[in-house]
C-alpha cells in the first residue's frame, strides 16, 4: 500500500513551506517520506522532489511552444499528464509502502470546478494509492470576514469534488499568535473561525457589504450550514508540536500502517516462540 497526501489550496497559503516542514519532521521520526511535485510551474523546493511532473512536462515549455497563457498552459499540462499515466505509474513504482507528500498547484479552479485533479485522484486510486487531501488557507483570511467565507466555500467545494478524506488547515498561525499578543485578542475569538460557525459571523459580513447582497450572504451561510463539514486545524509550520499534531491527524485519516503485515512474535533470545505441545 502506498500513501499520498495532496497538499492543496490557493497560492500563497504556504503549501510548499508546509510540505518541506512535514518532510523534515517525518524524517526526524525515521519515516520514509518523499516529495512529489505536481506543479509544472514550481521552481524552488526545500527538498528535491523524488517525483517531479516537470520531468514529463513543464509549464514554461508549454507557454513558449504553444503560445498559451499560464492558466491555459496549466490545464494543458494536467490533460497531458492524464494522457500519460504510464509515466506516473513507472515513477511511483519505486515507492511501495512509502509516504508521498504531493505539492499541488495554487490555482484553486483545478480543485473546485475543473475536473482535472478529481480525474487524477481516480487514476491514483487505480494504482492502489491511499490518499487524503489537505486544503490550506492562510490565517490572514481571519482579518476579513468576506475573504474568510470565500475560503470556507472554496474548501467545501474542494472537499465535495475530490471525494477524499480531508483536513482543512489554517496556516501561518505564528502570525496570528504575534498579532493576538500585541492586541490582546482572546483565544475564543479564534474558535469562531476554526470551527467555521457562519451564523456567528453573518452580521459582520452584512455590516461590510451592500444591503442588496445581504440575501446572497445569508444564502451562502445556509449552504455552509447545510453541509456542516468545514472546520480548520491551526498549523504553524515552524513549530514542531504543531507538526506533530498535524501528522497524527494525517495518519489517523489515512489509517497509516493499518495494512502492515503482523510479524511473527519473537522470544527474548530472538528466536520464534516454540509451538505448544498437545
């Protein structure tokens, strides 16, 4: 059984930073973890990818050769990848029983309404890869209620489209901690955002928007309430304790190690236990 964690979310949410931090943390625990770069435009990594989609196709080359823009070129890259899944199968062949951290692109339309990532997930399922997804939004979303709700809606859309076990993360919590200490904010104020309880924030949204949008705001609130599936785990990629909590959540979601074969018991001298006599 192979395991993979899809790290998704909008650009600037800290995906690549979190991937590097998770790999470093897991390696200190003696775990075999590899980076899989799924972004054909990515250039800088904290760890060299073990699997890199740019070995198959590069966004820069597509834009230059086919005269495409960045968004159209990215869609072309994923369509090309889906047509060449034998490359991915061969690339993943050396990582049986290993743990892959998949750094995904930051264009959220790939997860929310263009069915490219869901099709890739279906293909990976056929390759016997057990997966979960992380959806990241940065903590600065909490400074703007309307922006926060857009993050909640995009996270919910990603969860529905990918149909994977899912963890939503509020990243860069070190910034929130320093800001909270300077302004004296209470931890309970953060819980309103981490638990994504929209009814508590409806008045704040309506106070900042044109009255003609109030009905739309309330409809979106009802939609979020109806699904009742979005909550956020706070994460600070620079804090080892925070990474420990996140990794334990990932292991639980993936049921990591549940399919490992049970080894034969050994006696204290290292030999097999003798069979019982009748």
